[in-house]
C-alpha cells in the first residue's frame, strides 16, 4: 500500500499563522514533502520493504548503505508529517501537566523553550531539532539531514524543521526569528498526546 | 591578522546575471558568508590557529572534535570565496584547452556538465559539488555541509553551492534549474587558472 501525504487539521493554502506563509506551505508541503512520499513509494517497490510500515522501513534502512535513499525518503516523510502535526494556526496552549513535565526536565517551561531554541538554531547544515523521551527522560536532540529518534528507539514529542527550505522564503537567514514564531504555533495538545503515548503520564 | 570577505570583480548588488539575483547576493554574501568570516575570526582568537593561513586552519581542524566550529567556519569562508570566483555575470567562455581537459576525463564537455549537474542535484541536505584534481585525475566530488577538497589534498577547480540558501529565493525547490543557470555564469578563465595551478597543463 502506497504512502500518502497526511490530511492536516488546517488549510495549507493559508499557511500556519503567524509563523509560516501559504507560499512556503505550497512548496514545503506540495513539493518537498510530496516529493519524499513519491520517491519513497518508488524506492520500496520490489524490495523487502514493499509492505512494511513506515517505522519498520526507517529502522530497517538506518545505516544501511544499500538503502540510503529509502532511509532518507522514509525518514523525511515521517519527519515532515510529525512537523505538520506539531503545529496549528496560532498554536494551542500547553496544559499545566505539560508545563510540569517540561519544568521537571529543563528547570522551567521558559528554560525548555530557551534550550530548544539554542539547539535548533545551532544545527549546522540541514536538519531537525527534536524533543524526545528516552524512557522517562526528556532530551532535546539535534539531528542532521533526515535523522529522527525512531532508529534510536526514542519517542518523538515535538520537532522543528531547520532545513533552510522550511524558513528561507519567510525569514531568509533569520533562523532564530523563525524559531520564535514556531513557538507561537506549537500544537501543545498534540505534544501532550505524544507524551501520553510515550508513557510520561 | 583577521580574515575578510574577498573583493569581487563584479558588483554584488546587481547579482550574477542571469543566475543569481541581487537580493540573494545581499543575503548570501552580506549575511551568510560575512557571518562565517566573523565567527572564524572570533573562533581562532587565543588558539593555536590565531596566525595560521586559511588552508592550515582547515587541515588542522578537519575531523578534530574540539575545533568543529572552526572547521565549519574556515571551510565555509574558503568554499564561498571559491564559489564567488567560480562565477562572473554572464560567465566567461571555456577555452579549447579547458574543454579538452574536461573531455579527456568525462567524455566531452557536455558530458562533464551532465555529470556535474547530476551530482550537484543529488547532494542530500546542505553541501557543495566540486570539480577537483587529484594529481592528474579529475573528479566530481559531492561534499556535505562545509566539506571541501583541502583536507584531502585535492585541488579545487570549480564549485557550486547547493545549500538551499544559495538558490531558494530565486528558484525555490528547483535546484536543477539553478544548476542550469549556474552553467551560464561559470568563469571558465578562473577555472583555467586553477587548472594551471594544479599542474594540469
């Protein structure tokens, strides 16, 4: 069964206010993410991964030179889908429970944002910045290119895309500014759901 | 002595017609490259590299975890300077000699362009695509992030920047189109000069 672009709970053409323009979404969702899905479907045809789940493909292709393209395309499909779900126009507020979990790990909710921004801003080259759960421990994980926590058996909770295509049309070189705006559109209800799935409460 | 942005034989504000807009140049040269130079100068202060040449710094920090930032900034300064010199508004024609050297290695001048484009288009994530001389052998070398031929003791002859910031404002996701336009602005006189330096004729 072929992988497809996810259905999102908001209208792509309008962008994700106030962080991401409709123009960026048309390229980011319509060209980049769409391209990864197409290349993934083509890349697994006739291979052992043809009927595997996305996570099985990512784990099976990880550090596997023969399936480097499949790793990149499957991971980028996963990463982008997670990213779109991490956001909603104007965001959704974090509950007290979520703020408590983040404070326990990072000192305070504001300290978490500060540390997340610092790590997201300093990914060199293309990549992602993840909040992940490793058992009951929370970590902020920098990732290059297509990397994500799945092959490391860590649970993704939140991600920002820091490939330049994610922010260049709207912010040019100002990645820091794009991260500030990202904070305004985080869908903390989605993050809370992922925290529950990860067994954090 | 502090490193500085190179003086270019063309006017940055006008862009590099028909390939790169003045708007892109204002960010790419004025913000990105400028930023690497600033960070490089700050990063070598008080270190053993304080009075080293750029190539010495690149070689000395290559695969050196302690100096990862210095490697990135020194290499990116080198890479961008080489890139600006590889181009000229409307390009400069390749001489018969240059075409011959390329044809000997790649089949024909057109085959070289085709192979170079294929490699430049398929760098995954941020990076560069170099034409290099390894002794008398020519190679087309893909490079991730800040990588260049200097630590490998190969001679750079031509480079294209495929970090998204190099083409996103002008071409968005169409990296292939940006490469086609790059071919129209290659300064083949500079390339010939580098080929001579590399002892190719």
